[in-house]
């Protein structure tokens, strides 16, 4: 991730990056307890179900998942992994979150870290579990037609780093958060709407604004901003042990093969989870059906 900026939109110095890494390594993520009020509310609202727990390795792993709209999957998956599976995976967040001092500091204190190769390598050297979404911000604002699609572009960095450090990659599929909201407008349609015209007049949108990074205009339960009460299902797929590559980086062709293996596992599990969730949702009462419609 080249071109990292600080909160004043200046290139992030080596000292600043080193400080981020030092702080990140010194912070123990706050544990989420199964009995805590916040986690009980989350379970009541979204009724998460876990599949594939038998696939979890004993050694540190790089968990690779599919990003949902607005990255809301992390708000469910991260505490779930801590509370139910005792896995303190460090989520790697987009660098933009760490450009604003107070926001970045708050995220760092919670255990999140900057999505930067140097940070990932530092965590791997310390043998920490890591949660990463290769689609990043692009996948988190995807149009409605791309629900449950992996939008990874040409990103192979996670394969190279996992191989170099001999890490195990665990594919993580999740369904639910991609349907917390309907779309009034896709982000790419926004510039051509009345709201888009207003945002242009206010200077929020400019000719340099990338339409593929514009968020959609969401609509949740009962036409509100409250998320729909969709069940969340998580599946941990078959692990990909890259210990045989430790100390070296696979050739490009092998990187493509390994990445495709991870993507295929996630896509296969997404399809299975969608069928399973449909079966479970027939058990829901009238109120839940209303709040997910």
C-alpha cells in the first residue's frame, strides 16, 4: 500500500509507521465476553451461527474474508471470534481511518491496525492472528449487483506475506451483513442524482472523485438507517498451510493459484451458507420477518 498519508495528507514517514507498529504490538485487544451486554445484544439481533470451527488451526493464522457493505461484517465477526472461539485476530483497517488522529488512535486502542505490509509483517513476526479483507474499501462500497462477490482486483500481497512467514491462511465466508441494507442508489449512480448535484454544489463531489469508491445510499429496516435483522452465518473453510514457503515468495503463477484456492473456498462456503440461512429463517417469528423485509 504505497502512498500512505498522515492526518495532514502528507506522506507517512518511516518514524510514524514505526510508531504505529510499536503501539500496535504493545496493545492487547480488549476481550469480548460471551456474557457481556454488548455481545448479548449482537447475538439477539443477528443470531450468528458458526460452521467449520474444526478447521481452525492451533498455530497463528491469517484469516481472509469477504467484505460486506460498509464493512459491517467486522462488527459481527470480530467479537464473535473473540467471545466464542477465543481468537484475538487483529483486523487490518483501511489506511484512511488512521489519517485522522482521534479516530485512528481509538481504533488502535481497540486492537485494529493499519492495512500496511510493514504492519502485517510485524504482526506475523510476533505470531499474532490477523483478520484481513483483500477487497478493502472498494469491496465495502460495492454496488448491489456485486453482493457476495469478491472484488480483489490484482491484489496478491496477502499471499506473498503469508508465504514468506510460513503462515496458514484460513478462508472465512460470511453471509448476512451484505443484506443489512437495501440500496436507494448505488454509489456509482450517486453523481447523477439530485443528491449528487447538491453534493457537487457543496464541493463534496468533484471531477476527481472516484465513483467506484462512493458509498451507496442505504435503507435499512422499515426504511430507516437501522440494519435489517438478517441472520449472520460464518464458515471457516479448509486452511491453506504455507509453511513450505517460509523464507521465500512463490512465483507469480503460484501466487495466482494459491489466491484462487482461497477465493474458491470462500465462494463455495458463501453459496452453502446462503442455502443454510434460508432454512434457518423459516424458523423466525413474525416480528423478525418484518424487521428483515
